[in-house]
């Protein structure tokens, strides 16, 4: 009999589709890495050393903001961006949950193969 998951188990990952979509882009992953390593930064600093324009970085940050990965605050004439650690933790938890589900499924498959073999 297939294992049933609570509606909460299904709702949480589905509700995080925007989070994983935002993390699925190489440029955005680089931005996450830079913000994680260096802390809050302006677009000017985030653009330094990048082949992406300020406008391009801004577009990526807006996608990340809609997914709840970053937030910004005005500091004088600049907008300072920082990571939302809570959302990164959400992603980690979802991946752990999926990993556990795979472990259970693989264990059942192993037991089935060993029983039939």
C-alpha cells in the first residue's frame, strides 16, 4: 500500500516552488553565495567583478525578493540587499524531507528485491 503524506507535507514544497526556481539560476546562486559570504551589499558592490549589468543584477534580486530569499533597505541613496536566512533554512528542510522520503522508498524497494530474489 502506498504511503500517504499529510497535506502539509505536500503543501510546503509546492508553496516553495518560487524559492527553488529562484535558486535554480546560476547568477542568483552566485548572488546568494556573495551575500552569504560578505553580508549585506549594495547593487554596486554586487555588480563588481560580474559580467552582469546593474540592471541585470537588479532583475535577479527582484526575483529573489519575490521568493523571499532577500530583502532590501534604503541607506542614503543606495539600496542594501541581504539574505533572508529563514528562507534558506526552508529550502534545506524541504530537501531533507525529500531525502528522507527517498531513503524510505529505497528501503522498501531493497526489501522487495531481497524478498523476491
